[in-house]
C-alpha cells in the first residue's frame, strides 16, 4: 500500500501485537469485518482536505477511527498527518484500500468523478461490501451516476452534502442531508456523528443533493432580503445595530441575520462561504429546475447578482457580500 506514514500503532485504541495483526490483514470482503472486533476502531479513508474536509477528517481521527487521507496537493495531507494520527496515501485508490468507509469532500461534479473513477480512483481500491460517502455539493445526476458505478462493484454510495460552513466543520456541528440505501445509511450515521449535530436520510441516492439545493435556494433569498433590509435602514438613517438587536427577536430572525448582519454593517467579507461556491451551487439548482419544471424567479436573479460579484473580483468573499452591490454606487 502506498502510504506516507503508518502511525496506527500510536493510536490510543491500538494495543501491541493484536493491533498489528489487524493492520496486516489482507483486503477483506465484508464491511463488518473491517471494523476491529477487539477495539471498535473502523478503518476509513478521507479524500479532499480542503476548508471542510480537513477538520472533518480530523474529527474522525479524534473519534479514534483509523484514518487514511488523500489530498491532491500533498502538502495539505502532510500537514494533516502531522496534526492528527493517521496515514497519507498517494492516490485515492491507495487511500481507499481496505477501508470500510471512504469519505470525500471535493469541489464539483468533475472533481468527484476524478477522485472516484479510473485506475487510481477510490472505487478501484474498495472491497465489495464497503461504503462510499460523498460530502461534496454536486448535482443529483452525478450522485446517481456514481451510485450505478459503485453498485457494479458491490459498493454502496451515499450522497451526503453538508451545511454549516467552515466553522460548523471545525466545531463538528454540521448538518448533513443524506440520500441512499437505508441499511448503508445506518452504517454511516454513527461515523457522521463525529462532525455533525444533525444527520438525516431524506430518500434514495440523489435526495441528499436535492435537499442541499432547497437549502441553497432558501439561503440565497434570505441573504438578498437581509442585504436589502440593512441597506434600506442605512439609507433611512437608522441606528442599524439597534434595529438588528430588536428585529432579530422577531419574525425576521435568521441564521444569516444572527451571523452576518453585524459583519455586513461593518463591510467585512473576507471569510465564510465563497461567492464562487454559491454560484456553482445555484448553477446546479437552476439546471435541476429546468428538468423538474420548478419556477425560481428570485433565485435566478440573485444568481446574476453573484455573477456580478465574480466580475468585480469578489468571488472569494462571503455570500453576504451581496450587500456591496447595494452599497457601491
Ligand atoms: P476547498 O477548500 O476548495 O477544498 C476542495 C478540496 O477538493 C481540496 O482538498 C482540493 O484539493 C480537492 N479537489 C478539488 N478538485 C479536485 C480534483 N479534481 N482532484 C482531487 N482533489 C480535488 O473547498 P471546501 O470549502 O472544502 O468545499 C468542498 C465542498 O464542500 C464543495 O463541494 C463545497 O461546495 C462544499 N461546501 C463548502 C462549504 C464551505 O463553507 N466552504 C459549506 C458547505 C458545503 P487541493 O487541495 O489539491 O486543491
């Protein structure tokens, strides 16, 4: 196996010769066997150590699972294994080798296809009976497409996009919306608890991504509404910190108001959930709406506002920077 470092022997739940035997077993054919009976440790792999994946994989390691990571830019994987106990592999396939559950959190549909399929992809390294859980935000179509590829290898596939942002990932309080087979979901759910406060299976493969689309439609409208409200108050000469303090206790309250109103009033945007990511997500949403016939008149307009932020090189700013289009005259 192409691994950078084998540090499992330093794992708190690993004990001497028994632990070493566990590590040296050949690839096993049953997901239940991939959990060490003696220790309760599950061997897992995590692909994609970005803003979200890095701390998520870290929570799995802290929950005493045996984690092998893969990241395209190897320096991030090296930083990760220096910070947490675990191993780093050179390819997704090597990371996935002998893992009971393989997680991914990469960028878009094509990125996911790249780490999953092909000779060095994760599926090539996974044993029949193992489970793949994808946390990227993608189309429902790619989730279904990869579930078919997985089924050909007797691998279960779950689409499990997340909400809660970088802070939610770091604090381990993400919300996860899952799509997939109920039995596979039941096997994944206890592991997801390492970094989530709320995990729910919504339906078959693709249902997790469709739920995330609902989430993004709601967020886009709320952010634009908040920006227009704050801008209106400023134009009217109101003390907006006072205004927010009172209306945040009424029907206008939202996560965006609680977490972003203050920074929007201060003109702070160099953090948070990037405009580029939201534009990608709304592209997926609008594409899906063309298929299912849903009208998204407001979302389509707000998508154009995000496009304008990209044109003004504000693409890495937080989505609350919609406010700047109203303030810049
Ligand atoms: P990020 O910081 O840009 O990290 C992306 C990760 O994917 C990196 O590890 C990157 O590797 C890897 N990657 C991308 N394309 C790849 C490819 N073709 N082959 C191999 N690896 C590839 O992104 P993030 O913020 O963690 O977001 C990850 C996913 O979560 C996205 O789908 C995003 O929409 C979703 N999400 C993000 C947030 C948020 O607040 N950031 C919230 C909810 C959901 P390198 O290090 O080599 O670039």
